[in-house]
C-alpha cells in the first residue's frame, strides 16, 4: 500500500463531510489522512499550514463562494492545476466550468455523487499531481544539466574541463568527493581530477593497478548504444579496491563510465570513469541521482572529446608548421650546399667540353673524378634530407631484431678504418659483452656511421678515434671520441637540430643533418644521446640504449 495521501474536505454540511470520509476510507487502492473544515477561512488556514494532496471543496460555503476560495488558494499555492475537486449542486455546470478555468482539476455534482465516482475523481487528481510533480522534477533536472554542461564546456582545455566538471557535479549531487579516473592502455588508471570537501583526504594523482575495472578489459567497447560497462552504485568490488575505499573512508560510491562517441573509424571508447564518494555517512543512491550522474557523465564525455579533437588539430597544425619550416630550410640548404659542388661540376664539364682534345688523359680523368665526387656529395645530401623527413614524420621505420652488438660493431669498424685511411687510428674498446640486445640494424648503422664519419671529418689533422662499448643489466652504452676541432660551448644545445652547424667548421663540408638523423634513430630505440667537448681538443658522443627497447 502506498503512503497515505492527505485530503482536506471543505464543506459546512457535517453530514456530507461524513459521507465523503466514509466513501474514501473504503478506497481499496489508497489510504488517506483526512482533515475537515466547515468554513472557507478555516480550510485556507489548514491548507496554508500543511498543503493537502487533494481538496474537496463545496461550492456554497457560508463565508465565501467556491470561486473566491479558488482565487485565494491560487495566490497561496504555486501548484497548477490546483488539486481541487469542486462539489456543485444540480444544474450548476456553468459554475463548474468557471471553477475549472480558475484552476480546479475536476468537479462532481453533489446529487450524483457516489462512492465510486468520488474515489475515481480523487485518484485521478492524485495521478495528475504525481505526473506534474515528475514533469517539474525532470524540467528542473534538465535545467541543471544544461547549466552544468555550459560551465563544463566553457573551456576547451582538458584540465580545466575536468576541474570544473568535478566541482559542478559535486555541488549538484551534494557528496563528499567527485573524481575523474582516466584509463591507461593497460586499464590501470589515474585520478586526473577531483573536487573534495574539506576534511577528507585527496586522491588526486592516485594510480590504481589492480581494480575491479580490470575485469572489463576486452569488453570495453559498446555495441550500438548499449555499453557493456554498467553504472555501479555501491557494487561489490575486488578486495584491493575495497581496501582503497576504506583508506579514503568511502562509505558509499557511485561509478559511471565516460564513453567517447564512436567515429567513422573507431567504435565507442571507454575513456575513464566519473566517480562520487560519500565519506561522512552511508548513502543509498536514488534512481534519479544515478540518472543525473549518468547524464552529467555524457556531457563530460562530449567536452572531453571536443578537447581531445582540438588537441589533435593543434598537434597536426604544429606538425604542419614544422614541415613548412623544414621545407624552407631545405630550400635554403639546397641553394647554399648545392651551389658550390654545382659550380665545380659546371666548370669541370665546360673545361672538358671546350678543351677535350687539348687535355692530357690524366688531367681529363681528374676532371671526371671531380664531377663524380661532387655529384655523389649532392646525392648524399638529398638522401640525408629524405631520411630526416622520414624519421621525423614516420615512426614505423623502427624494426627491431636481436643483434650481437660485438660482431655488429666489429664489422662496421672495419669498414670505417678502410674509409679513414692512414691519417686516423681507430681504436675499439670493449668493456662488456651485452647479451639479449634488440635493435634496428639499419638505424644503428646510421648512428654509428654518422658519429664515426664526423669524428674523422672534424679532426682534419688526424689522430686517435676511440670507439667504446659498455653495458649494464638494462642498458648498452657506446661512445665515439675524437681529438678534433671540438664544438663551441654556446652552440652545443642546438647542435642536434636539423641544419645546425657549428661556427668553427670553416670549409669542412656538411649539411647539418647527420646529428639530427642520429638523434632520431636513437630516440626510435627509446635511447638518448649526449656529448662532451672541448674546443680544439676533441669531442665525445655517448649513446645510451635500453637493452630490449624493441621487444
Ligand atoms: P654535418 O657534419 O654535415 O655538418 P652533422 O649534423 O653531422 O652535420 O653535424 C652538425 C654539426 O655538429 C657539424 O656541422 C659540426 O659543427 C658539429 N659536429 C658534429 N660532430 C662533430 C665532431 N665530432 N667534432 C666537432 N664538431 C662536430
């Protein structure tokens, strides 16, 4: 049986009041607490003191008419239509119409009134009132959600969005803590935003490895609108997560998924969770609170998606800008670096053309050699530029395999010694034999060849070049040390950027791309490269690579 409903009978006839009371107490579907008033003033007073769910109003009262009563009641109450059933005499239909116009919900003709018609009319008023109440609540909730959504979407910065959202949702739901939990690839996750009432410990930044969320791994995508992750209100959780809640004194919690909408390329994605905690007392979450929370999570998910799209667009723009800078640098380098060898080629070719018959064979060969050498130099510059662009723009270049580094470097050193000739002495020092290394052969060759050829090129008077290989449990290190011209201190910070050349290179040829390529290759191995140098004394480049970066 539902709660008893409150009913007020306003009628000066004692007999009639008794009849209505008798009829209504016999209603099998409702029970009523009934108050009676024999005058309009008393009725209004009672209603003001405690508004009834239904009022049975006699039209003819000694102190005022039923219509006047309705006007006074309308002033007193916000509710429309008024929960009033007007009781009129026979032939008073015109008055009844007036009553309905002034806000009454129904009327009954006293002469025709019986138990069933009264019960039916009262029930219908109650149903109408409930529907009105629900409608008002829904409208109010929609208004709150719209306002909150507006606040949340005011910013396009993810951090700001999450901060505003937790604060707004906490105010709206009225709980001790609201947090946003973001999933990582492996479904561990971190509390990335939080609004917490004073007196309760903050969970911001907390990372959780083993929670009940993991059980949803592999089922996180949604089919149609149906999500396989349910909202969880005070659900039973893994012991680990329960301990965590205990640690933060959580007595009741509510969890809803944050789902990013499907795009043409991808299905919906579980981005994270919106979570409410009640710490001060236990709390039974009401269905409309859960619904509100759910709707707010949808708004938040939309805002997150917008922020992510904006961030992606910004990134693409940045990339485009980089590409534009790169293109203009290419034009500058091409015009600068190509002019010198081209001038030599043109001069040699023109000499050969005009004086071919008069030149001796060795001289002709020298001109031809010069043309070939300069053409190769230009071709290698084009190769370098293409490689830098590929490495900077496309990470799929990295194809690691197991490599025996000792043998790998021994072979490369032999090649280098042949290129360096007599002027430089190449020394190979091995401090340990790294086992289980995974790397990309082509990229490692680039790293080694660039560092070694620079060491030779930038020590024009010859000298020792030391290559050293070391390793620890997790990393391998190798260094290339020369006794050459060194790099001025103030120029070291940007020496790894494309087209960057130090001021002391004088006429030594180069494009400023080798170190950029080297750095990109090292970073594809998740490694790092540093340098130590002293002007006029020499330079050492040190490369550190994780042992199994590619596995
Ligand atoms: P390039 O040698 O074609 O100019 P790199 O990118 O390989 O281009 O090197 C960039 C600059 O770094 C060089 O121009 C030079 O100024 C400096 N550099 C690189 N390696 C050495 C080295 N071993 N000794 C002295 N300077 C070096």
